[in-house]
C-alpha cells in the first residue's frame, strides 16, 4: 500500500522531493541469548495496578466437539479480564486468550461467542470458569443468545453476542476480534466485578 502511494505521488508530479516508502519493521522472535527488557514478575506486578472488568466468554458446543482428541462436549467458556470495545462502526469488540488455552480451540470451532459482563456478586462464578478441565457449566443458570445461541449467563450486568471476525497473534496470547450481532444490559444499576492486583472485588 505504501509503495502504491509513492508511485501515485511520483506520477502526479507534486513538485516536491521524491518520496520513498519507509522500510518494513523487522518481525522476528526474541532469541535465547537476548535479555527480556523487563522481568515477567515485575511486568505482572505493575500492570496489576490497572483495574479491569471481568467477563466470561462462552460459546455453544461445536459440531465436531468430542472428535478433537479432548473428548470435550457441551458449551465452552472461560473467565477473561482482557476484554475491550474496539469499534463503533462496524460494532467490534476484542478479547485476548492465552495460546495454551484448552477452551479457545472449542470457541474457535464454534465461530461465535458471547461476552458475559460479570456483576460484583459473581466472584464465585468467575472462579468456576477460571478452572481448567472442570465442568464449568454444572449448576450454572443460562439461556441462549438470540443470534449465535451462545450461553448467556444469568445475573450478569450485560451480554454481547458475537461472530469471530479475525484472530491475530500477540506474543503468548491471541487477539480475537468479534463482530457484535446483538447485545443487552440486564442490570443497568448493578456494580461490576473488578480484577485488581491479582484479586477480585
């Protein structure tokens, strides 16, 4: 794209000095002998000062669940505090998930998801969805979102029904962009569950 812009400016005869496209940045992995700029523990400690809301990302069972070697069936879900709105037009949201997550492949196969924004009294629900390998939906009340059919958890502040639009790599995480198909606010006067300095509150 940059090269095309340069060709256009040159052919337009703007009378200015020739314009050259900037070199592309070098994209590569960090080598074993390179020292990380900050220690992971310090990174986690400092970034922990940024309080975030807490969500549970859910998806309906995909048709090929149970055939992927894990034997997992039923809906999928995990607790996620790395969530944000992204765009108003078109309506997009984004969440981040660890590349080692065992739940993410099931959500990816479903191709859709629901963001459940947790209320202040749902800390135990959050902890249940933060456990790997457990029956996360056991005893949990939910219904289906209107477009994707993803689990919409009872008692949340809000829900956002999405289709996966794009997935990008970001270090040890994946950046998942979702296009919003439907949404609702269940308890506009409620307080949110927050994650701050490693604690829910």
